[in-house]
């Protein structure tokens, strides 16, 4: 209980790490977890876990997010790109290029900040629902947008994860090995069966990665993906209460996938359904403070780990230290 809330959502971690906590379950990743990750390094080989940031291409996976747009910086009223300094001063032989980018923070390989998803909830216990995010931070107060649509997450911005470092032990589950390219909504029983079959275990503070195979379909699309990709490969069943409870009980500090939303986004719901449109997002970001990451490139790592009979590695995955952003591109590195 604090000034922002008197009642927290059932099963949430609000207040567990203090009234002003902005890290959520990443508080479970400290020096011990980093050492565990380092202890998994045997070969010294690295894997880049980022897609090229102009993929998937187009708007098939998200109609509201667009690929990066690069433009030149303007210097001396001219585009500062293949800029010939001799045009301005014959003494200088230099050619220079400098650019700017319009970047949708969650178009490609990304982290969700805890400010990405909130809910209407009666935090004061007075019968009035308020728009809040993890730990009771308020829409309109802690997350603001002005008349010019300038936005800022003054609390829960992605810079908190960047400063933390997002480094520790990663554990990969190979869903593609068991389900192929078919769309399967993976619930608790399915996930436990896969992990048991492959000898995968997780401990408190581990970051869990799910390879579904959609990253390969994105790469094969070469910037023009087939619309069928929207219903390809495995996704988690966010409506499975047993699965959500396992996420709580497992102690994982982050949940990462190569697909668009980790769970089944865009799923048709019954007319009488009342609840979150993305229940896994609500459970993880809003209640637990557990960061989600999407559209990672996991295929090469998954193949290597499978051939080596391993599932664990050192994961280094800080987002951009972009103050006030609710998401961020990332270039994660796995070291085996």
C-alpha cells in the first residue's frame, strides 16, 4: 500500500520491491544470476539475436508500426550525406555522412517496457477504476502526452531496463522442434511436456526464450512477408490460467520470443468475453512487472544449442537508454 494504491491486483508483485519500484521481476537478476550466465560460457561463441531492424517488412504483422526511415542530417542548408567539404571550403578533402532515423520502437526485435501495457483497476478500493500501470503508476501523471502528442513515460520508461543491463542466464525452449510451422496455442501442459522432453529447467532469475520458427519465415520473406505469417508457428495461450500461474511460480525474470506478441494476438473472442485482449501481457507487464520481448532472431542459437545438448547461455540484451520510451529496439547477444 502507498499513495498511489491501496489495493493491488490479485497475484501481482506491486510493492514487493518497494513503493517506487520500476524494474519488476528484473529485480531477481543480480550478480548471482549474471555469474550463472557467465558460467554457461564454454565455447566463447556469440550469436546475434536481432533481426535486421527493417524486418519483418511492410505492415503485415502490425498495421500501425512501420520500418525505420533514414534521412540525412542537414548542414549548411545541404544534406550531410556524401557531403563534399570542398564544396564549402577547398582546403578540406573530406567526404562525410550523417543520418537521422524515424524509428518505431517495437517494429522489429524489441523489448516492451513495463509502461507498454496497463489496465483500468480500482487501486484505491473506492469503486472507481483508474488507468494505471505496474506498481500503480498513473496514466496522465506518470505517463503523459501533451497537446502536440509529445509522449513521455516519466516512470517505467525503457531506460530503467537499460540502466539495469539486462544481462544474465538465458534458457531456450525449442517449440519449433515439437510443433513445426503450424499455429498451435501452447498451454501449460504443452509447455511442460516440451520442457520435460528436452530436459529444460528454469530457476528464479532466468530469462526464458521461446523459439517458434517464425523468425526464419520473416527472413525468408526478405522484407515482403506472406500474410499467412500472421497465423504461423506456435504462440502461448494467454487464456490458460495454469500457464499464467506457472509464469508467476517459476520465478523467470523475462519472457522472450521470436514472434509478434508471445501470445495469440488478434484471437477471436466470444461476444460475452470480458477481460484483457492480451491476458499474458496483462499478467506479465501489468501485474508481475515481468518484461516481454518479441521478434528476436533465435533460429541459429536454437540449432546450435540443440546440437550441443544444451539450453542455457549468457544473455546480454540491454535496450536503448531512451528516456521516457515505452519500448525499444535491441541487439541481444547470446554467448555460449
